[in-house]
C-alpha cells in the first residue's frame, strides 16, 4: 500500500505528523481551523477543496501554508498580536471625566445646568482634546456612567445591578 504524498512541495512525513499532533493539542478555534486546513493540504487534498471546507479564499490557505513552511512549527499559524486602534484622548482619564461630569457647566461659562455629550465634546475640544461625540459616549459608558433622565444627572451604575430586560412580569 502506497502512502499518500502531498502534491504541494515542501511537506514531508514529519510535517504531517507534526500537524496532526498539534491538532490534538489546539485549544484555540482559529488555530485549529488553520492547522486542519494545512494538514489537509499536507495529506494531499486540493487547495480549492480545503478553502471551500474552511470557508476562506484560496489565497488565505496559500498564506497559511507559506507561514507554516517558513518556520515548520504549528505555532506559526497562531494569531499574532495586533496593535489595534490607538486609544483616543489618553489625557482624558476616568477621574477627570468624573470630575467634569459632576461639575456644573455654568462654572465654565456655558448657559446650561447639566452636561450633554455635544456640550462636553465642545468643552474638551476647546481644551485641546479632540473627541467625537461617539467616542465620548463610549468613554462615558466605559467609565460606568449612565444618563438618568428624570433627574438629568450622570451617576455611576452599581456594579451588581443588571440592565432591565422585558416588561413587567405577571407573577
């Protein structure tokens, strides 16, 4: 009985064994998916078929194969660290935000009794912190503040209180 050889050059018996062993130890779903695709190509499956099974483009499978063959270790297929989007306005700390939200906007010369997001964004922009209203809302939410409409003040949300869901129950 003849062993199946990969039509892709560069894969040997040790590579196939290494990939199958790594499949059994993979805990990350993305890594498992990539390992399985590369292992199937190493076993002789056509790249188009493997790409269809993995629901990715053929170029993606080629990229995974190239990454594996460059180092010949299964961890080369793991998700790398990404820098991500830089944090907006690092000078605006949660403490400074809390201090602003609990202060009176009239103290800063505004004809308002409470802060609104557009007013606060304009105030911060005047201080040199360019923040969009969307980013400011996200930062307010991340600082665990919520808008209490009846009293028109910002207050911190209690950590143990969940969000209300649904209407009143009959029981």
